[in-house]
C-alpha cells in the first residue's frame, strides 16, 4: 500500500509531462526559455541591487522561477516589486 502512494503521483506526473510534450511543445519551450532567462535576470538584478545598496535581496528559488516562467516579464516585475516593497516596509 505504501508503494502505491508513491507510485500514483509519479505516474500522474509522467502522464501529464507526456501530454504536455506531445500537445504543447511550444508552450513548454516558452516556459523553459522564460525560466532560464528570468533566472539569469534575477541573478543580475540581485547583484546590481547589492552593488548599489538597494534594499531587498531576491532569492532565486522554485517559487520565483515558476512565477517568472509562467508570467514572463510581468512575473519578473512582480517578484522584484514584492522584494523591494518587503524590504522598505
């Protein structure tokens, strides 16, 4: 029974991934491209903020990368805005 608890979500994830890759390859590639470019942009922005003593430190993690991957440039602006507003408050 314990094995079944781990197997079903993995199987569902594999089926979902195959479905996405088969039907929505363009969407997946756009997501991956935005994720990579957004991660690089966050690293550069974080370094610039530290260099110029701007308050806020942007963490590059799965939540921020997922937001940028799904939303693109508006997601990037959202992540930066939240971090700066959080640091100012």
